[in-house]
C-alpha cells in the first residue's frame, strides 16, 4: 500500500519506482517525464505503440512522453518528437517523420 508523507509531499519509500522513459518529447527535460500520450498517427515501427482491444486496433499508434510541467502548461499539444520503438528503449524521432496516415479507434464497433 502506498503511504503519503505529509512532511515532504512525496511518496514513502515503499512506492513503486517510476520507469525511466527518457526525455520529454516537448521540452527535452528528464524531470517528471513519465506521462505517455497517444497520438492519432501511426508509429514508424509496428507493434510498439498503443492499440485497442475493444475495436481491434493493433499496437501501432504513435506515442510521446511528456513531463509533468508540459502537461500542466498544456505544452503537450506541441510535441517535437515521438517515441521510436518501445518506450523503454528511450528512442526518439521527429514527429514530422511520421506518415500523415490517421490511426484512431473504429467508432463503428458498439461498446
């Protein structure tokens, strides 16, 4: 169970360790770069992005990593880079290198 330490506003030592996902794709910071954001574009390497079990999308959707500060200031709307390959590999590529092909849920499937 996670415990919150009121004295220093951080999680107690039994909190799970955050994975290192590399730098923020918006600003390049490593601090708080822990948020994975899905894009409606196809990833350059199939099988390494987001997918959907409900509508049957393969895990081919592009993602980017955003730090807490960029999410709070809404800079997440303007990523410069996206994750290339598996997120844990910390690989990046320019968002402009992705194809213009739209990748999104099939909304015709009833939920």
